[in-house]
DNA sequence: CGACACCTTGAAGAGGTTCAAGAAATGTGG
DNA sequence: CCACATTTCTTGAACCTCTTCAAGGTGTCG
C-alpha cells in the first residue's frame, strides 16, 4: 500500500493546481514541475476589504491569486488615490515591490480571496535553474508593462464612453478565459472604483452605463451586466476608419 | 610592451563605460564585471526622428541609451497614439517586447542617439549565472511598472497644471541625476508630444506654460525652461493638507 | 530667404465634474 | 425575519476645465 501523500504537500503543490496554466510556465517536464512546487511557500486568505499588502510594507513575495478579486491602488501624500488595476484568479500581484524592496501600492481584496505566497528569493533561486521559470517571470513583468501602456492610452486619449467600453470588453475577455460567460458578468467593484481606474467620477460612470442601456448595448442591474451588443462596444473603443472607397 | 587592447573591445565594454552605474548593477567583482561585458553585443546609432524599433517588429534585445533622447508611443488601429514615456541616457528600453516576442510600441529618437544593443537571450543566460544581473533586470522591470503607476495617477486624477508641474519636476530630477542643472532644462520634445504624454492638447500645454510664466514660477523661451520656484511646482503637484492645528 | 514646423493666444463649445436629492440595495442587530 | 442604518447607485442642473477651431507669430533649416 502506498504511503499517503501529506495533506500539506497536496495543498500547496502547483503541479496539481487547476490554475497552473494561468500562473505557471506550461510544457514542463516532471522534474522541473516538481521544482516549481517549491515556489509556493504557503497560502493566505484575505477577507473582502482588507489588504494583502500596503504601500510602504516590506516586499518579500509575489502572490498568485487563487480565488477572489483584488484592486491595486497608488496614493498621493495629499490623499488622492488611483486604482491601477483589478486582478482576478491566476494573476500575479506584488511586482511593484521588487525595485525598492517595499511595496508602493495597496492590494485590497474586493471579494474574499485566497492567494499563493511565492517568496521572491525562492523565485529568483529557482529561476536560475529552471529556464522556463525565468522566462515566465520576465514575461509576467513585461505583460504588466504592456497592460499599463494600454491603460495610459485609455486615460490619455479616450473619452468616457470609450473608456467604459474598453473596460467592459477587457473584463469579459478575462472572465471568459476563465470559463465564464462572454456576455454576462458581475462587477466586483463599485462605480467609484471603476471611476478611479478609468479617470472618471462615479457619476460619470453611472451616466455612461445608463447611456449604454438606452442605446441597447448592455443591460445593467446594479453590478450585474449583460452585454447585448459586443460589436457596438468594440466600435465605440475603436471607431472604424472611413469605409473603403 | 603591452599588446594594445582591440578597439572593438574598448568600444562596447560596460566595464569602462561612464554610464555604468546607471544601467548596470553596482558593486560587482572583476570576474562578474567581465561577464557583463558580454551582455552588450554592439552599439547602434539612431538619427533624430527615426525609430529604434516599431510596434510589431520582432523583439530580440533590450537597449541601453548611451546618448540622446527617446520617446515611446503606443498606437491604436484607428490612428490615435499616446506617448508612454521619454527616455534619456542610462535608461533601458524594449521591455514591452518580452511578453510576446514582438514590440508593442514604437521607440523613436527625438534627438540623435546611440544605444547599446543587449540581446535578450544573452541577458537571460548571463543572469542565470550572475545573481546581481538577475536582480538588476528584475528591478529595472519593476521600476518601469512603478513609473507607469505614477503616470496613471497623473492621467487619472490630476488637472492640467498639476500634470505639467509633475512633468517638469520629474524631468529636472532625472537630468540632475545625470549632472545637469536642477533649475534649467531644454525640452527635447514638442508641445504636442508633451501633451500626448500628459493626456492634454498642445494648446493646453502651451497655455499652462504661459500661466506658470505669469505666476513667476518658470521662465520659458521655446524649449528652454528655467525653474524659478521649484517649491511652487511641488505645491501645485501636491497641495498641502490643511495646516497643523 | 523662403518654406515649414512649432508655438502662442483668443473665442466658442463640449464633455465631465460638482453639488444635491432621492432611490435601491445591502448589512446589522434586535 | 423585519426595521433601520449605511452604502451604493442614479439622475438633474449649474459650472468649470479643457478642447476645438482659427489666426498670427516665432524659430529653424536647407
């Protein structure tokens, strides 16, 4: 009879985690996969409304979201703050802390959450040996940089309707990649948080939702959104250049 | 008599580059320093107005700016574009290309420039062996993420005057770190490029400059700017919270 | 020196914000 | 399980900031 696998080992092993393909390199052989299991030290639960980390705290780990939903925000000394992103299962947070060994933003759960804690020194050690992990870490950071370019484009050059349309399309696309509907979603964040992310006031977000409803593009019941005309949303984000001659 | 050091070797060696402390890890021993010299394959000159790389081009290297000035911009299909940053000597560009093996923005020289070409596979190989380089690469990427958080805060929550003040302070601070004046600078970019970066129209940038001049905060002669009252600029960016009781 | 790119300024207009009030949903404690 | 407090959302009206459009000025480079 086989000796039972220790509970703890099962619990934190990436090798049998169903989110593996979202947060870990793919196509690894068994040896490398085993090594990767060492990356995750522990798990941590975060209650809705409380922070995984805060600006100024010492950085020592990256976090892979298992369940739940986070927002990250930066704050100025005079109290203004800006939501810099919303993160869901399979996404990695904490990259901001690497440069100065301390976090420069807050990561707050906007829904009860659980994360895998990946001590960064371990990540660095193993990624020196497992090339696929090294590549993966680089890609994750680069992806974040590219994502932020997109947000800058949105904040710098789009109008309210375009921003909200882009936001909705981005959300459903990510949810769809996780097996959810392409056309229906539940917003985990308030209008104010959406507004902060999009550089708009909450009233403007609300009004823009109402306009989309009037135009028959979406149905909105509080935080429940059904997209009726995804093409219209795409059109709003990316107005077609003039018809071919 | 010593044999002469080959010209080519001198030319691309980081170990005797005076920008070393800006783009390379510090405090290395000689052995590691020698290894780092292999990171830079060649140099490349870029004429003002032409691109180091463009959106869609294959990614294979990061670039360290030796001389000159760059802007990076992202573009939408319908032709809108957004300047995502201005880069000067010692800064690294090309990080956007890592995630998908192709660049997702344009890097255009806004002043004749020269860059060190650092093939990314070489960087990855050497950073597996030289821990300081690995750490350094991670910090560079993290720094870029944090910088972009700052831009998002600016675009999402500041008004025109605050944006321009923050922009000027950031520029002189970086120039000062490179040995230039704390109070005088020459803008290498047009009003339109500044506007694109700050999410404003060029007219608004121009008007805001004029307002700063009227208020005696700066002197402006085309692209020559002298900061007369840096505290006032800081005050504009970060309005003090109410006086202590 | 003339053409071109860049910058400044004015006036009118649009988009988003602010302030305010009320409605709907959510959570809490009795 | 209901009543009440709180949070969140919606909508209206006035206002403000920034944009748009337009014209003229300044600087630069072949």
